[in-house]
C-alpha cells in the first residue's frame, strides 16, 4: 500500500516536455511548471529555452546523473515542507533513458505524492508511426557501448517476438543497422529521425536496404529511434 503523507507534504510532478517542437508542451504541463516552487532540470540551460518561450519563471535547480545523490536530500526536504516540485529532462518523459528514477523512488519511500504530467516520449512516438505490431513491445533504450555487449543486446533484440525499441545516437545508428543486416539481412526495421523537428524523417524496410540507404548519405545528423520488428510478427504471437 502506498504510504501517503498528510496534506502539508508537497508534490513531485514528473513533467514530460517536447522532444523537438516546443509547441508540443501541453497546457497542463505549462500550468504545472509555472505553479512550481522549484523545477529540477537535467540541464537548467537547456530548460531555459522552454522557460523563455513560455515565460516560466519558477526557480530551477540542476538535477542529473552526477549530482542525484547529493541533491536528493535537499529536494526531499523542500517537498516535506510542502513545496511543489517539477522534474523535467532535456526532452520527453523524465526517467525514460533520463535521470530521475532515484528521486521518484525516494519520494515514494517517504510517502510524498508523485504525479505524472504525461506527454511526449520518443519511444512511443516512433512506435506509433512504425506500422509494426504494437500490442506488445520491449524497450531497450540505449544499447551498451562495449562492442561485445552491444552485439549481445542486438542478438537479444533479434530473438524477441515483439518489437524492440532502441535509442540511438548519430554515431551508432549505422553500426547497429549494419550489425543487424549482417546477422539477419531481411529483418524489418523502422528508423525515426528528428521527430517533430525540421529534418524529421521516417524510414522502413529490411535491415540490408536501410543499411544501403543510410550508408549512401554524405552526412547523417540528428537523434534516432530504431525499431526492430518482432521475430514472430503476428499479433499476440
Ligand atoms: N526521455 C526521453 C524520451 O522520453 O523519449 C529520451 C531521452 S534519451 C536521453 C534521448 C534519445 O531519445 C535520443 O538519443 C534519441 O534516441 C531519442 N530521441 C529523443 N528525441 C528524439 C527525436 N525528436 N527524434 C528521434 N529520436 C529522439
């Protein structure tokens, strides 16, 4: 059973922010951010762009992987004292391949309310336009950096019966698609690049076709979501 604090304890809002187009910020997210006593942001300068666009004047504090442990007691103390705190990441839903789960867990353990303000997430946005079966899926996030572990993860993705969603950097997308093309050239892939931004692009096809397409480009820029279609791609397989 959740352990809820008395009315005087504050609330931590986990606020999703746009993954590109700033106009995707929901009005409830904006209202929550404006009403917050404190916004804890993965990068306060990055958040500054959103704050400027929407005239959000709440106080901000940086909160990322390297200061999570040292910052948490201070944030918890403010919440215990009744403050409204919002957690944001650079883009999308906080805690999803982004910092934040530790403060969420600490709040839950302390009986402080934690409320999501739902909104964009690159994984779901990409899956929703892939045309692949969406009844079940697995989220791998970023693959390990070490080549051996990376290949193991790719093989694990290929063994999955349902779609696997992978976050990729510009430096790794071609390598990963190439590796899949080597192991299973006909496997169907979907690549979402720069969603909701100026150079938004969607590609689907076999691993070998996508490898050819991507490697033929003189420059490849942006942020990518790669979706590997399930090995058995019938619904509820
Ligand atoms: N928390 C975020 C979310 O909910 O989607 C994800 C943060 S993670 C650090 C950033 C990764 O998400 C990028 O490397 C890329 O794989 C993916 N991503 C974020 N925005 C994207 C976009 N506009 N288009 C394509 N991929 C994107």
